[in-house]
C-alpha cells in the first residue's frame, strides 16, 4: 500500500469509499496520452445520462504484490431507466465487496437521466442502512449513521450539484475528447461540498470480456494535483476501469450474488 502515496490514503479517509483507492490502469503500448493534468482550470459542463449504456456489469478488484496480481474483491454495477413523477430517471446500483468480507457497501442512486443530478441516495454498509439523502433544488437532507445513531443532514446547495459517491458513471457521461478539462460541483455525505476535476489526457484500447474496446483516458480527482486514472468506454459509454498505485479495478469477473 505504500505505493498508493498520501493521495490514496486521503481517498480512504475522505470518502468512506474504500474501493476508490483500488485502481491501477494497465496502459498498453497503443495508448496515446497527453500531458498529465495538474492545474485547477476547467469548464463546467453537465453530464448527459442518455449517452450511458444500460444494464449490469461486474468488475474485479486486484492488488499487486511482488509483481503478481491477486483478486481481492468484486464490484457489481447496474444502470436502469425508469419514470418518476413524470421525469426520466436513471437508477444506479454500485455494490462493492471485498473477499475478506471486512468491507461491503451498496449504493443505490436515483438520478435525473438528462444530466445525472441526484434525487436520492441510499447506502448500506455491511448489510445495514448507513446513509439516506434526498436532493431537492438548493438543498440536500437526510441522515447518516454515526456511532450507532442517525446524524441528521441538512445542507444548502447552490446551483446544480452532483453526488460525490458516484465517480465512473458520472465521468463516462461527460462530453469526452482529448484535451477536455472539466469541473463539476459535488456533495458527499462525509466530505461535504467539493468539486470533481476531470481532464481527458488520451485514448487507449482496452481488453474486455466482449473484446477490445476503445477508451478515453481521464485523470480525475477532488484536487487538481491529486488524481487517479480512469478508462471510460467510447462505444458504449461506460466505466471500464480505474487506478490507484498497485491496486486496480477492471471490467469482468463473477459478481455472484452481488446486486
């Protein structure tokens, strides 16, 4: 874990989202990458949820030690479309499980499909309710479990805000192209208000269970100088993998009963 640097440790502490640190992208000789992102500039642009591929996906989490990779967990992800109060919505489920059974987290988000702005988040931790959020224009309310008790959440928001727990799906829905540099305001129940910084630094071919896919290579993070690399499928639009130090997540695997 030493190779993950201080940034990986900060991700653990800031997000209560352990598997955001388990990303290690394997770049092929065919990868075409631009300059590494490090500045704080960026243009606001809303994601387009209608571009995303619907359906279920499974990802394998691996850890590299002594030059070898070992699977340490799986992530089930599901995107389904629906109607809610007359609006088109996207329901996203992300269920993460480590094989040690010391970590299991399931997020269920209901988003406006047009731009992925959130309506609701429910998070279970180790099978028990952990967080509930309701988003309305200008406000987010709900609760999170702290020390075995529900701690109320009531935060005023300015303008459009996205949920800070949902990374890959959000990035895949942006208008990606090499050189694009975006900022997106977010709220996360442990971290409060912040911003996603997203810079597309290149393109790459990626091996997937269905064959080779072309991906955008994006450097993303909550600080302009502390980022991880994501592989985001071009056709169909979806998350293919991400990286942090000696750990990785890639498309493919057996998610078993994860739903």
